[in-house]
């Protein structure tokens, strides 16, 4: 007989409410998995950030299911009563067939079937919301070597050790490894003259038709529509392998809403873009987000060069300029973490040149479900 049961964590009423024991526990589990897989907690969400992300909003729905010890009658009264978590993210504007999933179980409570029960509960939620595709990402310390049994990505690039616990678990549930991503870290500071040389080199190739546009914080009103288009292109123009993710619908209101969400979560945006002067469009952009609760850390988010503007060194231009801006405005940042699809050779080449070092590999797993009725 199981000594645990699965319950749903109530959504918080506001972003600034005190985290409940459930959210404290979810943060602990994320941190434990980070230490195990990549050797640090930089990528784990503190409980306050988890609370802010779970507040009901228009564009996506976050659901946390937790396994609690069977003496808990409703919600846990202390974090230790939470044995594992399944977190779901359901897009609401587009990709309404799709769900993102992460499952984590405390090390002390593994091999008791908790992960599988969390999956069953998550699957029930996925199907009840009309979703037919589930994708999840797993972190690994590195790729499998030639001497190790490996799971090869369907994209044809990247492999994960078949003996890794996450790989065993995902495959037992029927998930397929569609793609791998290289998680890389850039240590700061970088010599300012080196950054300037990269930017000037790229600008000399781009020429006078392109100029830098930069900001920190919210998107200026002038650029809301352009940022909507760039976000839409991020959903169509980057390597996705066979992940069942469809074009996203963006407008100025959604860009502004996402600015709101980042601020609620205590995240600061630092962005650099290249304007195509003859047309006034933003031809390329990159941005990092800085968590106020981890002042030495930055997360490299989207980087994109529009297809019709490629070949002008705009990727290097905006990335070098943004690290310059980051160093000037936030000199306390010491690490930038980024993720790139293994087949995205051009962007990986820029990152390698700038000094990003491979820190881990992530597996993108996918399972297609049979819809109800």
C-alpha cells in the first residue's frame, strides 16, 4: 500500500503572498535536482518566484501536483511532507494541444513509484484539458561517450546516457528523445576591449543599414509590435526537431503582459536589438533576464536573426553589445546560462567564440497521447 497520495497545490491569489510549505518544498526539490545533475542551484526557482509564476493569468496556466505523505489530510504543513512534484505548463493563446511537464522526486523517496504516480495524475490533467502532446526537459551532466550506451536524439544531433535516471524514467513512460540542447555558461567579466572589438567587427560587416537599439526593463511602446513579430518568429525560425510546437500568436498586448509577468517574478530584462534603418524593423535581438534573488546569475533567453537579414553578423553584434550593456548596468553578474539546440551550429559557434563553456546537456522528450472520446 502506498504511503503517499497526490494532491494539487492551490494557485496563489497574488504574486506577493507568503510561499506555502508546498512551494517551499517544490523549490527544495528543484534545487536538489540541480545539485545532482549540473552541480549547482543557479537554475532552480526560489519559492517566491514559483508563487509569482503560478498566479492565474491569461496566456498560460501553471499546475503543481505534489506527492504528500499519507498522514497529510489536505495541504502539507511543512515542506518535508512533500515527497515529489509534477509541474505542468499549459499554453492558452496557441498550442492548446500541448503541455510542458517536469517531474522531480526527493532522492530519499525514489524507487517507490512516486514518479509514476505523479505522471498518472499529470496525464489525467493533460487529457482533461484537451491536450494531446506532452513535452519535458531533463538535465544531464554531459553527453554520453562513445563507450557508453546512449539514447540518440531523433534530430540526429546529441545523445544521452541510457543509464541516466531521467532517461530510464522517460522511456518507460513511452517518451521519445526528440532533441538535445547544449546548456552553456559564460563566466564574467570579459575584457571590455575584447567585447568592443567583437561589436565593432560585427558592425563593420553589418554596415550603416543596421543600428543598435537597447533597453533595460519593459519594452518601449515604439517597439512593442516589432517585439511581437520577433517572438512569433522565435516559434517558427529556430530548430525544433519534431517537437509538436506550432506557431505562436503574438501582439503588442501579449508582449506587454509578458513584461508584467517578468516584473512580478522579480526578473529584470536586458535587451539589445539591431534595427534595419531603411525599413525600421528589428532585424535581430537578444536578451537576458536577471533574477533579483540571484544577483550573480543571468539567463540568456531568446536570440534571433530574421532569416532575410542573416549573413550580416547581426547575431554577434547584438550578443556582444548586450554583454557590454550587462557589464555596464549590472557588474555584479558573474554567470550567464544559455541553451541551444545541438543542431543550431551558427549560434553555437558565436557562443563558443564568446567563451561559453559546455556545462550540461538537456534532453527534450515528447509523448503523443490518444485524445479522449
